[in-house]
C-alpha cells in the first residue's frame, strides 16, 4: 500500500529575490486568502475586459487603427492597477514577501513572480494517481 508524504507532494513556497530584495518561504495561505486572491484576480480581468474591445481581432484591424490602439494602450497609466496586484500578492503571501519587497523588483521579475505564484496557488500541478504502476 502506498503512503502520502506531504513534503513529497507539496513543496515549500520558497522565493529568492536577490540581489533586489531578500529570500524566504511564503507561509501556507489560508482558504480565505486564496479565495480573496482569486476574487481580486477575477476583478482585475473584468476591469481589463471592460476597458478593452475584446471582440476585435487585432490582426484584422487596418494598420492605422492598430497603431492608434497600441498607442492608447502604451499611454495608459497602469500604476494603480499594478499597485493593487502587488498588494494582492503580498496579502496572499502573508506579507512574506512584503509589498516593499515586490516593488523593489524590476518589472520583468515582478511579472515572473506573479506568474509563478498564480501557478503555485491557483493552478497547482495535477495530483498524481493514488495507485502505483
């Protein structure tokens, strides 16, 4: 009969932000924290969808319209949106890493961490079958 060893099935949420910030282990989030994080992500997606014409096939737009939309997007101030996302991450991570740690990271590093944390918390690896071959 097989056995379940938690440390073999669920790895620690370790992060290393050196040389920009520290390193550590994120405390295991509570169900409440995960639910709040999911809700916050859903609200951000809804906000982005309301402010974008999602039914338009960008590949089929005339060059001038494509350029105009891209220019508008690049001029848009997303700092408030970015701050909310970083605060949501700090909250789901019990402030380890902190909001300040996250803001110390360069943009691409923050984006990579966001992708990693969503993957680790919201879309974890599929569980393995309980039976061995």
